[in-house]
C-alpha cells in the first residue's frame, strides 16, 4: 500500500467519524427538544382535571311529557293538485309548475297582515287557484288524529281542491293515502281519513275553560319540519278578524311560534289536551311574529260530529239580517230597548217572517237568554237543531212580545244576506233643486227618474245629493246617493220633513236615519238595501 492509498483511507475514516458524530448530535438534540416541549405542555395547567361525559339522565318536565305523548298523534299532510288533461297543446306546453313556497305568485296578492299558513308560502287557502289558472300545485300542512280508527281533524284550506292527499306519521316513512270525509268553509275545518287502525290519538279538551295567560303548546310541520313543538301562552280569547273570518270563527290568540305548515295542527293546554286547531297567523313577513290564531276545539268538535254523521255541517237559521251599526245603543233607545239586536231585514217567506218578525224589531232574548250583541243571535240560532222551535223575545214599538219561530237550515233561508254586495256610484246632481240641511247633508226630492236609476220602489224619501266630509252625517256613515226614508222613526217625504225633525233635536238626543242604499249584487244591478245609521246629536252640527 503506497502513501497515497493510506492517506485516502485515513480521510474516508475521518469523514465517516465526523458524519457519525453529527448524526448522534442531531438525534440527541431532537430528543432533548421533544422532552422540553412535553414538559412545557404538561406544566401549562398542572391543576386541571380532564372532563368526563356522564351517563344520560332524562330531564323530564311537562312540555317534554306532552311532546312524547302527543307527537305520534300529529301528522304531516302533503297535498297535490293535478289538473285534468287538456287537448289544447299550447295551453299545456305553457303551464308552469308552481312551487309550494314563498315565491308563489298567489302570495304576492294576499293581504300583508293576515295569512293562513298552508305550506305554499302561507297562502289563504290550499291552492287559491283563480278560475282561469288551472296549474299543478303542491303544499304541506298538519293534522291531528282524534279517533284511533284513522280520523284526522285539519283545516279545510289544507286539503281544499286537492286531487291527492298523503298522510305521514311520526317515525314512519310510509305515505298513507288520505280521503276527505267532509269540510266546512265557515270554520275552515276538514275531516280526513286514513285506512289504519289502533292509532295513537289526541285527547279533546274544553276550550271554554281557557284563560288569558294559560300555557299553550303547538305541534305541527312548519315549513315541512315534522313534529315541531313550540310553546307560549294564550294571548286573547274570542278574537274576531275583521274581513278574514266568518261569523263562526272566534279565535284563540297565542304567541306560541306557529309558521306556514302548522296549519291544521293542534294547540294544546298544559295537560296535553287539544284546545284548538291552528288556523291563521298575523304577519308582515309570512312567518311567526308572535300572533297566531286557533279555532277553539269546542267549535271544532261540533263541526267534526256533524261531518262524521252526515258528511256536511248543518246550521240553523230563521232568516233575519241584523243592523251592524256600532252606535246601536242610540238606535235601540228610540225603539224602547236597552239591549238586543236590531232587525234590519227579514227574509221573505223565511221562518222569521212566518212567525211575525218584522224589520225594526229588536231581538232581546232567545229562549230566555238575553241578547247583548248580534253575534249572540247567530250563535244561539245556528246551534239550535233544524226543525226545533225557539222562543224569540222582541221589542216592537217599545212593547215586549214573544214569538215562536221554527228553525230551518241556514243554507236555505240565509243565503248571502251579507255577502257579494259592493256600492255603485251614488247620487245625481241633476233634477230638482238641492237644499242644504243640518248634519252636513245636501238633500233633494225624489223624482220618478231618480227612483228608477236607484232601483228604489218605495214611497217617499229624499235623496242625499252630497255629504260633507268630516260632518256628523259623514261620521255616522251616511253617503252620497242614500235615500232617507225615516229620521228618528218619522217618515220623510220631502226635504222640509227633515228640517222639521231636526229643529226639535237638542244636544245628546239620539239621531237615527233609516236609509235605502243602492247596491250592486249578484242578483242584479242597483238592488237597494236598508241601513240604520245613528249617533248622538252633537252640541253643534254642520
């Protein structure tokens, strides 16, 4: 081995030793650094104890008990409307599929404040299809099983016009076909049946026992989320919704959160009894704002019992139309009564007319029970069995009378006494000379031409050619075009008659106009109706 080979071997050995030394150093440094970091971590919270998850323990309260017991009895109802096929290919091709949510065009045309909350955006009915819009539609609502044999109480607007109804139960993926047994538009209720037996069902409560401030629990399918439970209190009772409820709907108001899709579901008390059927919300957005309305279960039970017996609801009527004047007490005093309902019209040939009831009678009692407002008469007579006889206490010409009146079916004798009428343009500046009178009115004698134009076939009367805005006459509801036939029960044939009666009145005296108002209705243009408008004589009149 020469000198150079030995030198090369020594260099290789030295390089190997240096490399080994560096490797060992890196390993030692890494170990030291890791140990230091671990020591630092364990020292950051030396007195902390690791958390442990305990064994599950049920925290029972009344709300959870109610939810567990009632959720199986509350169902999700999905509906569809499929129009019949048409031969018009253009119409079929241009039809659009309407989605069941807030983009529904029907919703855009609804009143902003009051919305029923069916699944298609909270619209005021199951489908609300215009007569000329026959398009596919779908939606979702709720219902409550009230009979183990598959009978379900829900809203009419949930199933109205539906060609397909599917019912889904909690924890059951099956869609069961539903059949409508009967509906009632006046209370917005319907009874649906599914072919199942031994179902869990809800217990019926008594809504007459409710008080403002009582707990209220709602269960339903808001926005399709089945078995949703919300709680609140009873905010008000016997709540009427002007323009959006019938004479047979006096709602329980609640702040329990209810939303589109809750419609038809139950409102429960703290015992888990059904006290109402959720029907409507007041909302500017279409969602919950703490004002919901449920039909009291006592009203719903009457409807349900009629439907399961006959498939329809039968209500009693005697055929009278009552004056809705808010100042009715002033009118009643003129007729010698301190309470009651003032009869404005009597249906020709109806039970009331046959028994001797006349316009301008005051109904003071029904079967011995005093009448405080018009609704009392409606409620008592509608609940009376068809074919029965009621004792009607009336005041006529300041004298009490008792009349026996047979009760007939409402649909026969009480059809559209209040509905479908809208005022026509009233008044005519032409004709006889116009005369200004107190109360802020301008009057003129009736002529044959004016009578014909107004559709007025009566005798006498004077025409209101104008009513001054903000005057006493305007305040009590008189309108241009009205025909005044009586003032304080005295006949009016000329403008001088009005002036003579006015001259004998002093501040605080009751003032009552009987007028004939030309109206348009489905039964013919210009058909008049009689109104009684009253108030107290002010200290100074215009």
